[in-house]
């Protein structure tokens, strides 16, 4: 297994722009709209905040059993379900990743929730979701450039809790990732802290392919990838 390759970005570099925020939240750019005015001010405040951090380690794939929904890696077994296993069946290696936008979103969201500021909590949470996905997009793009230099391809990225991959498999995933500098930890219920964090797997290798996400059969109505797919049916999100 390779060592953990990490990247850090100033939060300002991965914050969504106002157009992305408005599209995601279905807002119009109207300063008279309390939601828009709040997210605009919060966006300005966060530009001076901490850094996002993330990365991955690369592990050989020994076997993929699509029927059992299992991916056997050099250092352990992921029970990711048939859908994700099928996406990885042509890959020779796996990049196991974790990325976080930092504790700032956890702190602010909890503060708003304590103060019964539900709209502010929701908007801050959404901003964090976009920020961490933008950070992971950058890391995945850098990984893809490295793979292309070797004549390899990559798959889309897949995370526990999505594409019918049980969230409880986070434990196995984090165990295989091992020591890393992100500071992301798991609760007993397999939720990550900081809350605006992502983890998962990307397939690598000469025969790897990017296949469309299976949104038509997925039951997760709040998935960020579903929103992208509904907006642009022909697009395969990174």
C-alpha cells in the first residue's frame, strides 16, 4: 500500500462561488431575499478561515465479487454492495480517500442549531457540502492527471452511504486508510467528524471506466451527485 498522499487548500480556494450556491439551493441573486443575503455574508466571512485537507492512499485490488458486493483489497475487505463493486470490477487498484472542509462548518452549524436558527444552520451546512466536494474534486483531478501520465484511467468516486454502499463499512474503509493528517474521525454510528467530510474509493488502472451514477435506482433523495445528474443528464460528476 502507498503512503497517504495529502493536499491542503485554503478554504477560499474551494468555497463555491455565488452562482454555484444559488444553483444548488435554488436561490435567486436578490439581496432582499434573507437566505441569499445570509449566504452572501457567510461566504465573505469564510474566505478568511482555515484550510481544507484531504488525500488518498493507493491499494492493489485482489478480487472483485460483484454478486457478493465485495471488493477484496491487499489490506482488507470492503463490503460495498453490488452496485459499487460492479463499478470497480475492471480496476486494478483503488485510491481510498478522505477529505474535510474543516471544523468551521461543524462549529457554525451547531451554534445556529443551539440558537434555533434553522435556516442559518441549513444554509451553512449546504455551503460546507459544496466546499468539501469542491476540495475532493480538486484532489480527484490531480489523481487523474497522475494516472493519465501512466496510461491509466479512473472511475468516478464512491462513498459509504451512497450508491447503496452501507454506511457501516466506513469502519473498514478508515481502518484500511490508516494514519493520515486529515483529522477526520468516526463516531459509533459511523458518521464523520468534522461533519463536512467525505470518504470513499476510486478505481484506478488501464481498464478502469467512468460509468454514470445509478441515480435512477438510488433511494438517497439528498445526494449531491443526484442533483448534478438531474441538472445535466449527460454529465458524469467527478
